[in-house]
C-alpha cells in the first residue's frame, strides 16, 4: 500500500517558512487526480490552487475548433492556479491531469491572504511565476521551430523531472493533443526513440531507459528551461538517480 502524500512532497510548500506552512496545513485538502481530470476550463473562475505531490498537470490552450496545444507542465515543483495569486481570477487555458497522482487543494482567498501577509511567500511565488513564464515562452519557440522528435524529447524530460520514477503512463493520442501535432507524428517519433534504445513504449506505458541519450537528442529548449528553473527555484531537489540514465553511462 502506498504512503499517504504529505504537503512537504510539493517543493513550494516545503520551501515555505515553518510559520506559514503550519498555518496552511489545516486548510490543505488532499485530492486524488486521475488521468484526464480537468481542474479548470478556459474562462472558469479559479476558486482554488493546487499543489501537486506526485501528479503532473498540463496547461493547454484550446482553439475554437477544439484543437489544443500544451503551454506548460506543472508538477511537484509548483502549483496550478497562478491566476489566483496574480489577481486575474481566471485564465484562457485549460488545466488537465497528464499523469495521475495527488495534489493538495487550498481555497483561493486563504492563499491570497497568506501571500499578502508574508513577504517570503510573495517572493517565492514571484520566482515560481517567472520560471513558469520561461517554460511557456520556450515551449512556444520549440513548437514553432523544432521537429516533433525534439518536441517529444523535451516533453519527456520535463515530465521526468516532475516524477519519482522513469515511467510515464500516456497514450500517443494524448501526447499528440499536448504537443498540438498529428498522432502519426508522435508514433513515428516514439518509434525512433525506441529503436535507439532510449525508451520502451507499450500500451500507453513509457519507460525511459537512457536519459543522457534523451538529453542529447533534445533541442536546447529543455536546457534553457531547466537552467532558469534551477536558478529561480534552488530548493527543488535533483532528479532521483534512477532516472539519470543507465549505470555506467
């Protein structure tokens, strides 16, 4: 039986001063996030923020035609719902669970009260927001200028950084929706990675076998996002050793 998630598994919550975290804990509600669950739709009023512990949430822009593309991913390094903190209360993006897990939910008014009350929390949120903006900007550049193969590598690496293992559960159709490309393109790109021994893919389960090789095949976009995130959010621990690559590489 798996252990019950704790607030400290989210790196933003873990980085809070003890005084702030202890005051928030009674108001944090643990919520299970199944694959595909929509946390909010475009234009919805955001009443809560979510601090993922072992789940990954994708922020998508959805066109009138129904086509969509991912603009960023959020995992245990951050939170979903920065519009609450920024004061906008709503956003044109959709938040959908990309990898199942859990998150702690906090009412928006309570979160804003704490942000306004503590300079440390305000500074932390500003740095996280800058890191998220960097990821969004780099994703836009990557989607415009780089191949589907490179986009898939970037997407896999960003996802791995937010998971405790080297395995993802994700259908090719859902990946295609995230990247805003045709499913056939994802099938071809995943097939190339599998032939190179970088990943193993079967029935929606992706296992990364050689992370160093995956980083070599990726465009510069992942490195840009990773470097800026590490600079702004130094409290985020390094990825577990078991997903760094094969032994001896």
